C-alpha cells in the first residue's frame, strides 16, 4: 500500500518551500544597534564584534543612510562616555549634550520620520563602577536609581527619540519613566521595555563596545545578578512582562534571544503587545568567530537564527546582523 502521508511533497522545490513557509523575516522588523561616540566625527573598531564600530555623528549619519537604502528603518542607540564623564551616580546619562541626545537630534534632523530612533536607557555606561543603578550601602539600590533613569529617558525624548528602551532592570522603572515623560508632554513617546532581561554571559562583547562592564573595584559583586533575571527561570519572565505591561510599556522585549526562544514564545502567548527580541552581542560574535574560521556557513546560520526568532513569536528583531543579512540577501 502507498504511504498515506508524504510531507516531503511540499519540500520538493525552493519555490514550493517558499510558498508554504510559515514564517518570514521582513526588513521592517529589523532594528540595527549603534554605538555612538560623543564626537562630530570618528570611527573605532570593536575587537570582539567584527563588522561593528563605534561611530561619531558624521559616520553614524552616513551609515544610517546606507542602511536605510537596504531597508533598515529602525536603529537602537547606545552612548559612550569618556572616563571623565563617568561618576558614581552616572549623572552624565541625562546630559542634553551627551552622545545619545546629540546622535538622536542629528539623525532626526537628517532623516525625520523616515526612521525610528530608539534609545537604550541605562546608567552602566555612565557610572564609574559600571552598574546599571546607583550603589549605596554595598548594594545596587533600586528606588534611588529610578529618578536618574527617568531623567535620562526625558533627555532622549527632548532630543527627539521615537522610542525609549530601558535596559536597567530596576523594579518600577517603566512607571517612573512613563510618569516623567507624560508630565513633560511626551505622552506619545513609546516605551520598549527590556522586560525579560537575563543576567547573561552573552553580553560580554557589548560591555567591551560600550565600556560598561561592572568594575573590579566596586564593593558589590562584579555581575548583575541582583537585578537581571536568573537563567533558570521561566515563570519569572511572565511576572516581569506583566508588571511592565501594567506599568505602561508599549513593547515587551526578551533578551538574549537564542538561549531564550522559549521565553519569547511564552511572552508572545501572554500579551497583546508587540514582542521584541535582542539577538545580543555574544550571539553575534560567536557566529562571526566560527564563520571566520570557516566552521559554519554564516549566511545560512544567520538566516536560520533570524527565522527562529520569528517562529518563536518575535515581531521585532534587534540584531547586529541586520545590515549584512539584507545586503547579502541572506533572508
Ligand atoms: C545595558 C545593556 C546591555 C546590553 C544592552 N543594554 C549590557 C548589560 O546589561 O550588561 C547588552 C546588549 C548586547 O549584548 O548586545 N544595560
Ligand atoms: Zn546597564
């Protein structure tokens, strides 16, 4: 008797496989991260992230213009602070002439609403100890950090940011940021919350790029485990996501991506908000390192990873691969 079921029929040709593909990744879903120098011009390589550079404003505008031609219409900005700009409470994070506010106003002046400018809000690149909140009595204190984060978000909104993305993981930050934005007339500026952000070893290359690693000398542990989530936890991600939603977040993010596909699926099932995933630096650099050695087929691996995020339920994919994936037609 003939086999009753032949799933392979629909895999026979590429065009047939494309017809029945359940998920696609579109350029509109991609967000390209950028590391912004507080300089008119300049570019610096990042050793642990081949293909990614810290950019001055002129180079940033040129890069974003080229990326826009490829179809990348959303950027996520991180700021660099010089050693002299760092202090215990990271006050430079809310300076109107900091790297991010100046990059935002420059990009918005150049591109207007042709691009979404999203800004990361966190203190770690601005504190001399490298933690995401202020340290008092030997601990990273939650509530005293909230006002600083809200001031930082406000500085970004004043500069013209479209979306504010807090990555600090202090409790109550969405509420604190929403209130300050609303009180200052920015009630239409959206918040994309790093809701389920895990204390991950995959952030290593980013901390080189942003010079934001917790320092050896601080009197609190050199990791972020008292505020970022424990990798062993799934239900806790639901709790963080619901709190952020209740506090007024507009988009929920899961971070990192590849080791947390189950969390993306979990959050997508529980919310009606858009879900974002951050394909983080370590995930990027591992692909790059293996590809450089000829051990993997980079275009195929990147396509597979990006489609995995879509399949898991992500609407928005923040990835350092965005430019090469589109330029090379990897997706
Ligand atoms: C800042 C921040 C980090 C990342 C995004 N925002 C680093 C961290 O929490 O230590 C990581 C992004 C990446 O690894 O690509 N809090
Ligand atoms: Zn931080």
